[in-house]
């Protein structure tokens, strides 16, 4: 690949992230900015090759788009609330997310240094810290939550959403220059974490409110499939850039001396390295899922193949075979994900990059080694080791056509009438329209994956997302009668069984 081809790949990747996020910007309302005392933040290098260098490019920085430095709005300063969240990120958030020494360096050293010369990165960092602090407040407060506690969390989430939208707006200017790819990639990683963390805390609040019989403000309720949108958009943009590097064979497989992150003491620096399950899930729920998933997946495959056979020769009910094919392509991805997660065996033929295939700054590269390797890890372009990455890699690898089908259902009025665990509350209100066969198949696959996501309840930025989303789908499926399932069938739907058992094992999740 020539330098021109590689640079073209970089530009195309950037547009993917911007296109996916633009609708979220347009549809959002701007919350008020919290005012307080302010403090200036110095500028630093726009290049990512040395995240510890803080002054090399301060002059060029001031010329780039007028304001890539940090500001509460346009003044290049952080207010006291934002400084408090920056401190929370450095002392807590950045040390509860890492799984290994590469994660630790990226999150606690590399990304914070990038943030001091990139408004999008700093905004995403503060948004993530606000979500993390909200989680800590809920975790340390006994239910039912006091009105003052809910108000405090509401203000934090408003500020987080403000900074999230600010990041989306400013990243459009940053990607026009290839000098900013370290920031673009790092920002993508933070956006994925924030999208999940924001959804997780909202799910947690809604679950507590439902059990306590209190009503929450509308703006802190769960926001449907937006967490999937940002996860996939960031992955698509990141992998396009990284694949360009790999295809160009730019400084790959080059022996290097141990890097800074390899020399860090992970065990003493990471506060709570979280791979996936809580202790209760590890002891009781994982063995149950492991012993039953194979048969459940066989039944799922039979359903999909039955529908596919019906669709091969003609379009049924006006549906497209392409949608069925997307489900067929997704099933082996889910089967592999479950097999690796539950048995540790990689049944797929897809080869992963080894850790030895590192990215180094090269003649055409605008991506630093630590950023490149961190993104290779979090996007599953290298074989993931943490259970959380194995399971969440499904969103990265599933066909876009399939995820579109899922999101059409999750964002539809059918699902929006549900506000959580309706199985325990009785029949849902409102008229529920029947779904077509392809959307039902897509949701069936997604429900099986959500059982795996329930295994990640020990990860604070995922938490109860799996059970919350599965609870909505279980309720929805009770209103449907798929043509590929006999009305007289006595077969128990596996996702529903796992959901009910999980509710019994951990009623307070």
C-alpha cells in the first residue's frame, strides 16, 4: 500500500465516526454549563509520539482550528467541577478500568497527556469520569436513593452528556488533520467506555427506582441502543485506520526494547482489575450457563436455518433474504464468542495478530505505538484475553446489517413502552405490533448474546446492562408468535430461563 492509499484509508475512517455520531449531536439539547472558579490548562504537542512531552507544539496548537486546547466553552480553562472530575479520573477511574500494563499506561499516562492538548479527548475524559463518579455514589449509597442524591447524579450526567457532545462536535475539526490521529483513536476508546458507563448507571438507577417505587427524571432514564451505536462507530473508524497501518506493513514485527508501559507495576497500580463476573455470578451463574449454552445454540441455529430455507427461493411476506443472510453470518460469530468465553477454546479460523506485531511510528504513520497497540487490544484485532473483551467483541464483529436490524427493534415504539423488568409486573401497556421474521431472528440472536453479557455484572461500566436489555426483550417476545415456532411447542426459551434464574440469584442487581 502506498502512502497515498494509506492516507486515504485514514480519511475514510474518520468520516465513519463522524457520520455515526452526527445524528446524536443534532438531536441533543445543550444542558447548562456548571459555573465555578476557573484555572488555565497549558497546551502541548498535538502529536502522539511522546505523550509525556507537554510543550513542543503550543504555538502550532493555537493555530489549529482556533481552539484544540481545553475550555469550559471557548476560554481555554477548566472550572472547579471539571478539575474535580479530572482528579477523579486520574486517581480512580483510570485505575479501575485497566486489565494489563498496556491498558494502565494508555489510560493513566498516555490519554491524560493527550487530553491536555485536545479538547475532544479532555471532554470525553471528563464525561467518563462523571459517569464513574455517579456509579460510585450509587454504589456507596443505600437504597432508596434520597432526592438530593438523585439530583447530584442528574447534574453529573447532564455535565457528562454536555462534554460528550462537545467532544463529538470538536472531533470533526480534529480529523481534518492527520496530525491528530492519536487523539482521534484515544477519543474513540473513551467514547466507547463512556457510552457503556452512561447506559450502565442509568440502568442501575432505573432498577433501583423500580424496586423502590420512585419516579426518576426522564433525562436520566436508559437511552435504548445508543451505547451500541457508539461502540460500533468507534470500532469501525479505529479498525479502518489500524488496518491501513497493518496492510501497509509500516514498521510491523520490528523488535523493540521494553516500553514504558511494560515496566509498570500493574498489581500495585490497578485498584480493581475487572475481567467480568461478580463473585456470585462466578460461583453460581457461569456454571449454569456453561452447562446449557451448547444445546440452546443448537436450537437457535435450527430456527435460523429453518427460516433461511423458507426464504431461499422467494421473498416471504415482503422480507429480504439479505436480512436473513445477515443473521446467518452473525450466528457463527456468536457461537465462537460463547465458545471462547465459556470454554476458552477458539473454534474460529480467523487469525489474530500477536502482541509481537506492534505498531511503531513510521514515515507515513500518524499513530503512536502505545495508542496503536491499545486500540488493537480494545477493538479485538488482537486475541482478547479479558472475558469482558471476548464477550463485547461480538458488537465489533457482527455484520452492520445485523446490528441495524437489532437497533430498529430496540429503538421502536414496541420496546420503548417497556421500562425494565416487565415479566414481574404483568402485561405491558400500549399496543405492541408483531415483528417480522428477520427482526425476530435478529432479536433471538441478540438475546442469546445478552445472556453472555450478564456474566459481566462485575464490570462497573457494564454492570446490569445485560439483564436490563434481556428483560425488555423477554417481555417483548411474550407478545410475539414467530411462525417458525409451533404454538404447541413445550420448549423453554433459553434466554428467558437464564434471565429468570439470574433474577432469583441476584435480585438486587
